[in-house]
């Protein structure tokens, strides 16, 4: 009886452990198709509740969200899974500082090491569709301007004890009959920013806010709604070119 | 028999017998009511309805009788419709509502327009997401008393045993016996049926009728959606409020804002802010950064729903425009004296702007294009007791 029980238990254990082992490689694969994103201030991860000091003033994040699209690895398109935060070709990342956060990209397949590229912003064909008929995360009125201008590619709202400051990135110079009609031709300033980085598996993607705000004096007048004639917007656009605030960490 | 031979179709009479049996098994007495059809323009997403209270024509009809019935107040003096009047898009032309016992409410009655889409209800409550929950406030609240039903439920149930209710309850819930849960479910269903999508703006925006708006209204619309005016930051989406969710909208929004209406010294309080008797969301969250934060209401039918703001303290749309143009309100004298423009929790999108006289006229013309005349004339939303006294 005892022998039978022991044999049964061993068999159960053997089957269970082989099942666990069989699961393991899958677990690793799962991790390899996810890139975590971290908002950072001068390389230090930051959260909404953190006080950050800019020009001797205390600031807090109130809202930081952005759309990334057109993911490629070594020039080959890489698709994302479909969730409420992403569609195969695009993702909405960030936080509203009220607990609605998304800080990861989930790809349909594992990512090998290589040149990872993506675009901050949305492609023209997607940007001016009817948002009513769009599916998540493109039906999100907080990130939407109008048919004419499309989406806010990046929305950063910050608050000091004295005033708020905001940077909303999106296309400008879009010609159509009214704000509620989509443009037929591409906008004069698409204001999308391509990023390419050397990727190694398990690296995290950091979005460094300090680099984005480099040389910007935060004042009630320097908030930027993507008007390219405004010098602060020019500076912010410059800060977004090349790798800009994007960095993979830890370094390979 | 060759298993790969094409299957012989069922003999026709047998097919119909099976079909009839299948149909017959579905048609229990409870489902004699026709399925609910949302009256929505093409492409408009469906509202999200709680699973325990699906829409039906019979529930909406019962809810309509209840909504307009003064017996729903303990003293028989008020119905829901006393403060939510169809001709004013189910708001009322009074700064702050008065309850059935004459008690003054501290807030302005909100319009009931496309409430089926609201992800937050009332002026400043973070947790009220379903109409079924919200309804308990007007029905049972004691501070202030609105319909004042607390303790009067047995009397109400007696009243609801008189015609036409037994038949209406039977059709809606398959039982002539009324109960409070059913009253709430039926009222919620009626409120969900109050949909307004037939304004001139809708025809322009969603039916693609370029002629539906005048050039002046289009100019105003362009200004409304501009970064200069920033209106759409809080009054965004197809309902002109962030407090909107629908079947395609999976992400939650937080739709409360301080617009700089008050910044007054408060007796016994270290910090100035909104008047002590109504501090908005801060009352619930106990967080001073939520002081004066109220939900941005829909702008649909806004020309019909004067006066404005949570306490009805702005009388006309022109005043509202002046208020936002100034970036808040300065009160020079009295209990609430102070400069609301400097409230530290004020939304950064209320910064003030300049408008020429013609631009101002254009914005007002646009706001008027959000009026839906069919909504306020729709007999399906009207008082059924006038037809059956």
C-alpha cells in the first residue's frame, strides 16, 4: 500500500516537474517580447508623486502619455499584440497619475538583439480617422485634438505650486475645411520623431524627462502646443530629435 | 454508408418543426418584450449598460411613468421631472434646485443628456459610475431632502399598486408586485434612453453634411477646438465631456477640474479655496489639490440649460464665455470675495484668452449649434401622465 502510494507520489512529482520545466522556456520567451518603459528624471526612475526640482522650483507630474508606432528591428517591421493599450502597429504608453498606467510594450514575437527603431507619434493615415470609429487606444478623448490635427502624440502636464506647464506634441499646418474635417494631404509639420537604438534583450527603455526639458525655462508662457513659430516649441522639438530623451538601460 | 457523401438536407417539414421548437423554447413569457434598439447615428458606439439591468422597452416605459410621477416623493409634491425638465434638456432654469420639502440644494440640476455614456455621475463624485447607484441620492438623500423617500418605501409600494403600475411592472419585470430595486432599474433605463444626437453640429460632424453649420458656426467650432481657447481639453469627445465611456472605450478618464470660480478665505480654515459648504471632489478625497474640482458637464444642449456651473452662479452663456476669457472669476465683495484665477488647484487649461467681438459671436453661434430641438420635443421622453391622467 505504502509502496504504491510512494510510487504514485513520485510519478505525480515527476509529471509535475516535467510540466514545470516544459513551461520554463515559454516564460522566458514571454519576457523577451516585452519591453518595459521607465519614466526618468536624469536617469533616475520617477513617479507621479515625486517632487522634481527644476530651476529652483518644485514640480510634479500630472499627466504623461505618448503614442509610439512603426516598430522595427533591423528594419523589419515588428508587430505588437492587441490589448486596450496597443494595436499591432502602435501603442499608448504613460500615466494619467491617477492609477491608469501602461508602461510596457508587448510584441507578438520575442525580440532578438539589434537595431530597434520606432516613431514617437502616429502615421498620417491613422492620425486623422474618425475617433468615434477607432478602437482602443485611439478612442481616447484626452489624447485627441480634432479630425484636422489628429492626436496628441505626447501629452505632458506638470504642476508647480504656482502654475501649470504643458507640452502637447502633435501635427500642425493641417489643411481642411474645418477642424472636424480630415486633411487630404499630409500636414505641413507632422511633428513625428523617429528613434533608433541598439537593443539587447531584457533592456528597459527609459524616457528621460530632464533631457526633453533641457534648456526650457518653465513659465506660464513657455507651455507648448506644438506651434513651430514658438521658440520653446522649437527647443522641445530639437530635444526630441536623434535619440533625444530615449535610452536603453542597463547599457549592453 | 459513405461518411463523405454530401449530407441530405432535412425534409422541409421536419426542419420547420425543429425551428419552431427552438423558437418556442426561447419565447418564455419574460421575453415577450421586444429587444431594445438604441436610437443612435451610424458609427456611434453603444453605451455600456450594467449586466444586471439590460435595457428593454417596457422598463423604459415604466421608468418614464415613474420619472414624471409626483408620488415618487414622500409628500407627493415632486417628481424627478420637477428639477429635470424636458424643455430645458432635463435641467431646470434655477441656479440651485429646491427639494420636495422646500430645502435648498447646494447645486444646480444637471441636464440629463446622453447620461448612458457617463462614466461619472453628479457634479463631483469619483465613485458613482452607474445611474442605478446615483439614483439613490435623489430618492433617499436627507441632506438635503430631494424626493425624501427614506422611511416612506412602504407607502410608495402601496401607491405603485394602483393602475397603470401593475400592468407596467408586469410588462417590465414579469410581476405586478413593485419593489424598490425595480423602481431604480426602470428609472435608470428611462434616463439611459435620453439620447441627443440630432443637433446641427451632429449633422455636420457625424453625417458629413457640410451645409449643416453656417460659416459663423464653423468659425466658432474652429475656435472651440483651438489651443487658444482650450475648451476641448475638458469638453472633449462626442459628448463634450471627458466623463464619457462606451463599449469601445476601455480606458478610464478622470474628468474633474477646478475652473477658478472661487478663491475665498474660509472661516476656521488655514487655506483659502472654494466655499466651505461645497468644495467639490475634495470633500470625498480629503485631498486639498481636489478643492473646487467638479465634473465637466456635457455641452450638448448647453444653450437650454442655463444657469451654469455647479452652483448656477453664472446666468448666461455670454457670462460663461467672459468667465473663461478672464481665466477665472474675481469676486470683489461679500462672503466669497477673492480671486479665483489664482486658485492653486485651477486647471492649467483655464488661462484666459482674447476674443474679438466677431469671434465671440462665432463661439456663441457654435455653442447654439449643439442644441437638439428634436430631443426636447421627443414624445417618447415626455410626460405620459398628460395622456393618461
